[in-house]
């Protein structure tokens, strides 16, 4: 899975939205996409991940 998670606070403890793509290529787009953002990359195993 990779994509953006959005938080309402600078400490990034209150998640409020996201736009991510899972290992099957399904896009999940939900919540409020504003505030403090963090890009995440979580490997799915079985193959090389993004560089």
C-alpha cells in the first residue's frame, strides 16, 4: 500500500482522511484531505517495492 494520509494535528495522531492504493491496485479515497499529510509506503511482499 502507498499513498497519502491526512491528519488534523501537527503531531499526526488524529487521522482524518487518506488517498491510498493497496497491493491489488484498488484506490481508497476517503475523509478530509487537508491539514497535515504524510506519504506512506508499505510493502506487500513477494516482489520489489518502490525505490
